């Protein structure tokens, strides 16, 4: 079903804060102006269309969901001012208003033995560690391993993904690999205030923070040195459960292409979130179409999250 993205579907929201998050990125947090907001609960990986106040900017801006508080409706978006629209957005201050439409798209598919996002989930990016029950697995190394990997502004939807994984799988292990051009990525990750349970590996292009290298290479090195993988999935064939329960990734296309190829080669389940320019955000146009092994797909409606098996290359 095509979801209409006309103005009447946009909700007026008030800006609570618009903070510099590090790495050239900002985090804007908004709250519905209406006493009772009727938007459906979002999930990690979905996006919203934001309509700015400058009437000369006819098209709304698609932004990935960074944080959400189910009690208050507070919704956060991490963005990097690059064009005129996001530069305008960076000037918004507390008390200003704008309009948004969402949640939209298909988010990350996160297995659950518990309920999804609920009222006791804190406002992400603004609070400390999530309170979890004591692990019931005798050997932590045998716990399900989820890997979250991203680069640059592609880290935005992964903040919520980490917390949703922990909420639904309190006995799991989570490895977060975050990549950036330089040491400014550390400031951005500090802004995330990741739960203490998360194992973090930073990497930078120039080696100024964390490991020197790119996310796909750092991931491959980690899995091989820890013995989690040894040979491609077809050499020899195996019916054993994959060592990694799921790999969730978002970032630049070259990074996603390498991660998809690597995960497919080693039989690692992988979901990738694509970034595309969008005109409508509601499947009404073809502006965000992408070629997959299953034919042409619209990122706004069929994605932005896809199974990595659908891609041999990401243009």
C-alpha cells in the first residue's frame, strides 16, 4: 500500500534540543505539540520525513531514527549538515517547530524472546546503561553474538538497534564496530553513551583513534583472530549454526558492499541499511530505487533495511 506523504500526514513537533554530537554531526530531539500523539511506535532502522519551515524547500528531508522515548514521544535524529536543508536544520533551537511524517520504511529485523520497545526503555543517547537481568548462560562465550557495524553518519540508526537487541536478548553479546575518517569519531561515539555490556571497537582511516583501517577489514580480522570463522561457508559446507547471530550494518555504499560480500561468503546473516536521496518517502516515485538480485526495489518502502543476500554490488 502506498503511504501518502502529503502535508496533511505531517505532524507538528517542537524542538527540545539541537546539540552538537561530534564528528561534524548534530542531534535534534523533537516532541509532538499535540497532547496525545497518534504516531505508531517506531523500530530501529526506520526513518522519518522532516519538513522544514523555509517554504522554498518543497521536498522534506529523510532522516534515520536515532532515539525514541515511548513515554514522552521524544524522537531524536542524528544528521550531518551537508546541504542547504540540513544546514538550515542545524540552526533550529529549542522552542522552534517543524513537521515530520513517520515512522516509515522497513527497519531491522531483531529476534526477540522478550517484548519490543516499551515504556521502560530510556531515551536513547541521553541516558546511561540499560538495566538488564543477570545472564543465565554459564559460559558468556556461548551467548548469541550480534554485531553492529557502521561508518560516519551511517552510525545513526545503530544506536537504537543496539538497545533494541539488548532489550529483546538480555543474555546476548554485542560487538559494535564504529568507523570514521579521524579521531572525531570518538566524540560522536561518546555522545551515544553505549550500554556497558557493549564491546566497542573504534577504527579510523588515519589511525588517529582506535585501530587504523576500515570497518569490513576490522570485522574480518576480529572474527578470524577469535576463531569465529575459519573458512567460507561453502568450504566445506556446514549445517552448524552461524557463529554470529546477525550482522547489522549502515554506512557508505563501499563499506556495505564489502560487508555484504563478506557475510555472504562466510554464511553470516546480515542486514544492511541503505542511504538514498528521497523525494517522497512513500513509494510514490522511483527516486530511491536500487537494483537488487530480486529486481528493482524502492529504498523508502522495501527498505531501507535489506537482507545482504539481495546484493552483489551496491550502486
